[in-house]
């Protein structure tokens, strides 16, 4: 929001100052929410990568066990679906 717009509406300087202050507070709150969402996304990405690493390690240890291999593959597929849903890149 610009002061010139508010002046064009015929508002007084004191009123414009109050409006700008309130608008600034609202914008700051939204910026904080966006920053927190970015932090949450980064944290979820780290967790997902850790899970993928664990699954890969488990797959190596599992060897020939077909049932365990199937479970691992199912978990990997589920991880991919979640990754596509929450991190479409």
C-alpha cells in the first residue's frame, strides 16, 4: 500500500500514518508465517532424506528376504508419493 494512494482518497496524514502502521504489522505477520512454513518444509525435507537413507541401508542389509524387500519397496513408493505431494519440484 502506498501513501500516495491514501492521500488521493483525501485522508489526513495522521490517519495515513495509522493505516500504514497497521498494514506494516499485517505484512510482518504474513512474512513470519511464510518464514516458518519455509523452515517447516526444510525440516520435512531433511526427515524425508533421512528416511530414504535408512530404507536404502535396510535394503542392503535385507539381502534375499523377498517379503522384507517388498515392504521396503512399498515404503519407498509411499515416500515418493509424499515427496511429490509436499515437494513438487
